[in-house]
C-alpha cells in the first residue's frame, strides 16, 4: 500500500516541479542578467575621468608627438588580426588549458 502512495505522490509532484522550473529558471537568468547590466563596474565608474585626463594630456603634446602616437597605433593595428589568428591555432590550445609543453623553436638547441 505504501508503494502505491509513493507512486501517486511522484506522479503529482514531478510534473508540477518541472513546470515551476520551466518558469522560474529562465526568470532567474533574466534577473541575473539585468542585475549585471545595471551594476556599475569599476571600468564604467572611471571611464569619464580617464577620458578627461586623456584629453588634458593630449592637449599638452606637440604635433610631432601626436603623429608618432598615431603611427605606432596604426602599426599595432595591422598586426592585431594576424596575432588573433595565431592565438586561435591548435598549438596554443594546450597553453590555454594549462597543459603547456614547451618545445624549442627551430633555430634553438635543446638544453642538456
């Protein structure tokens, strides 16, 4: 008799808990996302003052210094895409997963 009662209780409670989970879990995820979006991180708090300091410092630079900064930025920007593709290559995956095995480069000799 007790086993029959347990089955009836399971039949009643499991679908109910599933329906509650179907509603509550997405709502919890949305609430967490909204809370994260509304919270001001340190980067957002300091963004305005950093911008103001950058403008003040840029006003002190000469034209030649500004041109040099722009030239260096453009040179770095050209290398960025190639560097991103290099980091996506399979040889970097062990490094990212913590299973890094250092191998000597082609021109280097093995120690020992």
